[in-house]
């Protein structure tokens, strides 16, 4: 009887871990073109080649990432003298460092 309880517990734990991996691994819904264009018109995004957090931010926009105004600090270092980390968003003259949620960007840019 104890062996059966251990196996059931083990199977439940494996199932929960599998579900967590599945849910965390799913691609989040991509931002619409309209929202991406609006955010792009009202902000500047500083990124850098090889930046994993920058890739995370890019993935949030999917194919609509192309509509953002971006400066890659790897290639344009002269434009990044005030940038300490990437990604960094400049919105209405204020810096926001790190990955920002789409909801936060919509709020900050007035695109919501």
C-alpha cells in the first residue's frame, strides 16, 4: 500500500512539473501591429547584440518588433553614452531599464 502511495505522489509531482514547463515554455501572445507602431512612435529602445534580455523584449513583439525605434549599442556606441544596461527604453525623456511588459509600455507611451 505504501509503495502505491509513493508512486502516485511521484506521478503527480512529475505531472505538475511537466505542466509548469509547458506553461512557461509557451510563446506569449504577440503584440498587434497597431500597438507596436504606436509604441515605436512614442519611444526609443536601446538594445545590444548578444543581450538575452533584449531578445526577450523582442519576442514580446514578434514580427511587429520591426516597428520599434531601436538603437543597437553594439554598433552605435556613440549614441549610448548614457545607457547603463540593455534593454533600455526612453519614453517622454525618462529611462526605463530592463524588460518592460507590453501593458507597461502601452501605459507609458499612451498607446493603451
